C-alpha cells in the first residue's frame, strides 16, 4: 500500500497491515489434491508395458539368432540323434520363452505375488 505523500517504495512510520482476501490465502497454502489409486495403478501399468516392450525387443532379437542357428543344425543330415534331441529341446525352450514375452506384452492390470526374491508380476492373473 503506497502513501500518496511519500516517495515510491517508502512506507509511512508505524505498524503496517496487509489485507488479503481469505480465499487467496487458503488457495495459496492448500495442499494439492491427493493422487488417486487409479492414477497410481495406471502409471504402474504403463511402466510394466514399457518394460515389456523393451524386453520383447531385446529377447526377440537374441532368440531369433538362436533359432536360426538351431534350425540349421536341425536340418543337418549327419547330426547324431542325441544332438538332434538337444536341438529340439533348445528350440522348445526358446518357444516357451517367446510365449512368456508375448504374455507379458498382453498385461492389462498389475497383479503381483510373493516370491523368495520379493513381489513379482503374476502373468496368469495380469492378462
């Protein structure tokens, strides 16, 4: 508040009071609205989906190389039967890993279960 008889910026002697509308003070110190469970759940799901895309990209690239090499071995006519069986088992393992990655990419909600290492995503109940 400026006194008309004083140079700009100088205040008259004595106590000064400022008057603010009550709602301006309340608005300035009011806490932000709470984050809802829905917002947290959506952010968590977005994080899982982001990780799933990256994991799928990395694993699918690496597994494609393995499948190619194993497929070449599978078609070798002079491959001993014991090695042929190992190739088939390795291909089945890669197929299972690919299926897990695909399930991870279909997550619709985050459901966890406890493991000895801590909470883990429950793919059976998250899709």
